[in-house]
C-alpha cells in the first residue's frame, strides 16, 4: 500500500511522541510518499524546537540522522494545482502540497494535523487516523 505522510507524522515518530506506536503500526509495510517540501519542513520543525529550548543541537543533529533513515519517496507538486487547492480549501500551500500528493498518487493520507485532515476529507481524500485510544497502545 502507498501512503502519503506529512511532517507531523515524521516528527511524532522521531520525537517519540505518544502516537509513535500507532503511527508505526499504520505505516508498517507501506511505501511512504510526501512532497519535496517535507525536507525543509523537517528542518524548520527542528529549528523551532531548538529555539524553544525543547532540544539541544546534538539532539537535533541526531534527529536529522534518524530522518535520513526513513524510506520516504519525495514527490514534486505542481504549484498551480497547489495554489488552486489552497484557494479552494482556504489552507496554506504546505498543506495543499500534501493534499496534491494524495490526489495525484491516488492513495490515502496519514497526518496528525487536524486542519489538514479536515481539508483532505472535505474533498474526498481517504484519511487514515490515529486516535487517542490508538496512541495509548503500548
């Protein structure tokens, strides 16, 4: 099965968030896809954690190394399509890139971002969800 994932999923797994086990279970055996922008979003997420004092530079560098090990297929996204989706759904381009990948690759989306999930469902994209109950599974 192919699956589109976003930065929220990657960060939750790398940072050992409570949803990690459920996310790993959801992605087991799947081919993972994301827009090229995820590469920069990951860097931005780690820099934000550094700025807030949540992690050290050593932890950030270790997290980047973990990210590099994720078998993630990065996809190009048509900017016109992304802008049209952003306008239609009243979302930011980064979310539109994820939705465009799901549309173009015709596969489900996995995200912890409730706004992205809501927008994807609004246009009929199949969304796999991780619930609080799933997140509490050891």
